[in-house]
């Protein structure tokens, strides 16, 4: 088995209830050569004290603290601190299966890939929806069919565009200059889509190795109650469009209408979770997309 170091980046913020389950699931991995970069993002509960306790007992845990700046800033700090040949992420209220990193690194290396992606389970209080994401075992040469990749893997039903289902080559991430932006929603997707043009090959394994905990009080579920998320997604889309255009990633620039559709779909999905009516969602889209490029791609005006 491979023995390269994996850097596991976990931002923590005010979720002391989930700290032990999260960390124990990582520390119990069958693949043993990893470091856990645990960043407390200015928590006001006992999260920082719990992380310090874990770090004092296990040398694999690197405990850092920062003033509250958001999960994106904490993740970026983790990227800069990472020493591993590979890196990955975990959300602080989730947990992973014991063989996750072993299976991902084997899949990545056997396929000579820049990134390996696994499936995930949706974990509810009273049941688990297993292998939820749209992952089919195999490998893809991205530049052979960028359109097919976006349609089949990203714009499909039950898409899997999260950072925490992925094991990345650290050199690709660090050398890319791509970092997380301060978005309330969609930061994972934006990060991944900016990295894609810099990768040649991606490998997949259809195993539910990550457990995505569904909480009604999570920021994902409550964001639409607090702001116009159509505007949030439009800003993220604009950042991606500008990035593809500036760097002359033509093959990826040409599939932006597909990405625009996925952003619109996400607006409706999360807005309905928050209890907004269709008329309220439509009004948010009109105001949120107004005078932004996403509207041009959705209407075909940019084609």
C-alpha cells in the first residue's frame, strides 16, 4: 500500500456536539499516514478546548486557532499549512468511513489521476440514504470530453461537487493558486470547478465513504431564509466565468451554460427547503441575476 502523507483539513466552528465523532472517524482510518489540520475559527463554545485535548494526545493532529473569518478562510489556512502529498477536507459535523482514505488513494494511484472522488451517504436522525451522489466507478480524461463530464457528473441528478468527497494531489491545488472564496453557499463547487482545467485525469469509486449529516439548523438549510441566495450563486458564477475567460480555458468556458443551469437549480432547491414560495423564489432570481452574466447564459444570449 502507498504510504504518502495525506493532509486532512477540518475547519471547526461552534459545533462541540460533533467534534469527537468527526475526529474519531478520521483517527480510526485504516490508512495510517496522515495529518489532521484542525482549525478553530473563533468558536465561543468548548470546541477549541476539545481540539486542544485531542492534539495533546495524538501527534497526528495539528491544532490551529484563528479569529472568526469563515470556513473558507480556515480551509485556505489549512491548504497553506498542509505538508502531505495529498490533501482532503472534512466538514466538522460529518464523519467518514474507516476505509475512506485507503480506498481513495488506491483509486487515485491505480488510475494515475490528479484527484479521486467517492460517493457519500446522507445521514438523517432516523435513517441513512446510502450512496446518494452520482458517482460511477471509473476514470475520466477531462480534456477528451469536457461537455460530457459536466453533463454526466456535474449537471446530473444528485450531483457530487463537494470538496469532502475528494482526495487531491497537493501539488495541483497548491500550484494552482485556487483558494476558497468567502461565499455563504457554493464555495465548494466554485473551488472544484476552478481546479478542473488544471487536471488531466479524475478517478471515481462508487462507495459511500463519506457521511454527510443533515441538520435543519445548518447554514446550508437556513441560508435562503436570511438572504437572496440567487445573488450569492450569481456572484460565484461570475467569479468562475471570469476565471475561465482570463485563463483562456476555452473548453470549460464553453460549458458555462450548463453550470448556470446547475446554479439556478440550486437556488430553487435550497429556497424550497427554507419554505419560500415559487413566486418568492422567482422574484429573488429576477433581482439576484439582474445585470449579471448568469442571466445571459441561462437565456442563451451569451452563446
